[in-house]
C-alpha cells in the first residue's frame, strides 16, 4: 500500500505530493490494521470514521491558511496558529454533530 500511494504521489504535480501520499495513508492503514488486531473491527471502524472527519477538518484548515497567506499576506506563524484552532473547531464540531 505504501508503494501504491508513493507511486500516486510521483505521478501528480507538484512533487511535494509524493511525501504526502507516501506518509499519511500508509500510517493510517497501518494504524487501522493494528487496531483491528488488538481492539476488533467495531473499534477500528470508529477510528476510521474519526480519521475521515479529521481529514475533512484538515482540508478546511489548509484551505483557509492558504487563503490567508496568499490573499491577505498574513504571517506564517499567525496563519498556522489560527489554522490549528480552526482544525480543532472543525474536527470536534464534526465529531459532535455526526459521531456523538
């Protein structure tokens, strides 16, 4: 699986996607495999749903950070600090609204 995601990253532009596709999916798949073996399938399904919600929150925060830095010329530290807070708000808001 790691090789498949790394190949996907190599095919896409820019090349910085290679690291993203090589790391995040393989770590989550390994985590889910270990969770299934140790905790069972039902616990792993909750973990998988939580990963999906976290990734949605990440996409939202990354889009906002990008917009703040490119269009509003905000400093990196300020934009990232705001983005972390936004990620927490999105992630826990989604969890509260969908999984609670």
